């Protein structure tokens, strides 16, 4: 009950903010005026003139896809190059050296794909310049690309017998100017007010309150406190479902997430835009019930996962309870499994964050998932393995769920002997093939990547634990990469040549295969005529469809990952209770 109250509070705030934001985003992407238009319109037009962009261009899906890929490749090369010469660039008061080529590739692939997996510790690896001009810039443009692709799909359903699906450059510019930058400014100011650092000072050396005596007898009396422009990166890492921490321990760091209120702001931001896009979808396809049905399916799974993780963490394990000698349910103390969790947040806020961040394809953490109970750690892993469609990343989560919706109506159509339809358009073999790519790209990437890694002896040297939990560490790492999430089981050393390169390739595959398949579906749908609704048309906005959609999402996840999960977290669970 103690956990249910704050979790309910978080969900209520999320819905209250997401609904009006969804309408605002819909207006922006339709080119309708909003309250920021008078201020930002001149800057928007200036960008078009500078880039020689025709704001009204209507690209085919193939040209839109080409622009998406070329832009992303440019971002990959630019960010990798910036890291490789960072010691010669300004904004490096600690004189940090250049990272290795394979770490630079992994980091560039990670931030370009909106994954933000980090095989390094930010304060000891990357300079202020690289963090701000490299990582933070990618934190803006990578979610903008995801949202842009979603709106191409929306236009594909709305348009009839057309090929034009809008301009990639116009879409990305509007998303940046009217959505991501304004929200980030507001959140940055909120975070700075709570004590999150935002400066360019060199690292500071401070005296400890109490000296620490090491095992060898050495007494430590001082500590180095990292500084830097953290708040601006933290804001967009949350809002853009990026997740890359400015500091190594991410939002568990007291200078990245210092207070319960900063924790609330960051946690709500995790799901704010993905949740809002559900309402945007309903508005822009001119049937709000469609958006509500997708939102309902996502929310039901989210709430169930919240309950499971909170229950497991609050009850702990037999080892923590020490056969009843330790009371894990006491009212006047933290109780439960507090290993790896910040005492200032406790189990409720930590569990909620863990579920939100893996549902949202975000990856930021305020606790260490490696220290969760077996089932408590399995749920975040499963959310990533489902393709992160329970809200998911900005744009990509929703178009992933729409891929599952297309799969659902196809299966339902087979059951009743009708040609499947979705939003007034017939679903034919081409759309089904592309929808299968959208749904299965993530499982394929995760299972192949983790399967190869599990066979290599050198990967075992990177593990923090042996046995079933060690397998969970490997599976979680590739699930995070394949789900474009970025979180990790703390303690897994991924900074090796094989892991950096293989995880980087998994991130790229899992980002672009579903994205290009979604654009192909949009192009095909735009050319179709609408089909009149009849008595035999399957409703895609009622309770039956919501639960059928949930069933298909879970079925694909269960069939794909149950064997692997059985050898990892499920096996560990039975080991603990044996």
C-alpha cells in the first residue's frame, strides 16, 4: 500500500500533463499556429533559408528514408570524429584523453540511435565540449527523427491515393524548435533550482566530513567533485527518451538528481512525450478513440509491471530476510531490497523509475538494476525485449506499437475470414511483411547478439557475477541495445573491442530496420483508398481490441525470450527460493 500511493500519484500527473501536450504536438506537426509561433516562426523560416529547404516539399517515403539515413550517418561520423580529437578541442579543463576507436564508435552509434548506452563513465572519459556539443546535440536530433517518422506513418493513414508524406527537414526543425527545446529549457531551469550543476568549472577538491581508512591503512581525507554543464543534458536525456547520464552513475548521482522533487521532474519526463503522442495520434487520424485504445493498452501493461517490480523489491529475498531474522516489511524503516537504491528515493521511486525508463526506451537510472531481485530485474528486461512498445521511445515506441496493431488486426482477420483493415485502410501482404520486420527486428537483434556473446570466453571476463545472474547481465546488455534503451546491469564491463562493436551494430540494426519498415508502410498506405466501415469491420478502439493487442505483444515476447529468461532471471529466482 505504501508503494501504491506514490506510484498512483506519478501516473496521474503523467496523464494530466500528457493529454494537453498531445494536442499541442498535433498542431505543431500539422503546421497550425500555437502560442509559441509568434516568437519562433522567424527563427524557423531563417533555418529553412539557411539550409535551402522547401518547407512545403512533399517527399515520397523512399526520399524521406534516404534523408533519415544520410542525416543519421552524418551524425554518427561527426560524433565519432569529435571524440577522437577531443583532447585537442576546447572545453576540456581536466585534459581528458581521446577514447579508443571502438568506444568512440559505440558511443556515437548509441547516441545517434537514441539508445544512449554508455560503456564509460562520463566524468572520467568525455570533456565538457564533447558532452555538450556532441552528446547533447544528439539527444535533441535523435528523438526528433523518431517523432518525424511517426508522423510520416500518421500521414500515410490519413492521406488517400497520394505519395507525398511531408519534408524530413521541416518535420525535424519543427520538432526541435517547438517541442524539444522549449520543454528542455523549462526542465533545465527546474533542475538547476534543485541543485543540479550547470557550469564550466574545473573539478573541485573538497574535504570529507569523516576521513575514510582503506584496507591498506591509507587515510583518505579529500574527494574530487565533478562539475560541468549537466542540467542541460539531463533535461533532454529525459524528455527525448535518451537516458545518457552526464555522470557515471546517472540519475543516482546527487549532482544529477539531488532531491525528491528533481526525481519527480525527471521521472515524469521519462514518459511525457511518448504518452502525449498517443493522444496526438488519435487527434491527427481524426479518431481520438484510436489514440485512447493504444494508450490504454500501454498503460495496463505499465501498471501491471509497476506492481510486480514494487512487490518483488518490497518483499526482497529469503537471503535478505535471513529466514525471518530481518523484518523487510517494517513501517518505520525502508525495508525490502534496498541494495543498489538511494535512501533518499526508496523502493517506490526506484521501482517506478526502473519500469518507466525501460518502458520508455530511455535508459536513465536512479538505482542499480543489477541489485534488483531476480523477477524485479526481469520485468525491466522484458519491457525492453518487447521492443519497448509500452510507450517506448519518442515516436519509435508508438510506431512500434502500431506495427503490433497491424499484426493484431491481421490475426483477427484470419480468425473471422475477412481482409484485415486498420484506420480505414486494407492491410495487404506488403504491409504485413513490413509489420513483421517492425515487430521482430528487436528480438532478432537481441537473441543473435547475446547468443554470440554468451559463447565467447572473453565476455565472461566482463561479468560481475557467475551463473544465472551472469547470463542475465549479458542478456540485459543486448536487450538494452536491441531495444534502443541504454540502461545496464551495473557492474558489466562492456568497454572491450568485441562488446563495443557488437553492441553498436545491434543498436544500429534495431533502430533502422523498424524505422525503414515503418516508412515503407506509410508510403504504401498513402497510396490506398479508404474502405467504408461495415458491420463486419473489426473495431480497433474497444476493450476487446485493447486486450487482444496486449495478448499479441506479450505472446511475441514470450515466444521469443522465454527460453533465455528461463536460463537467466527465472533460474536465479528458483535458486534463491530453493
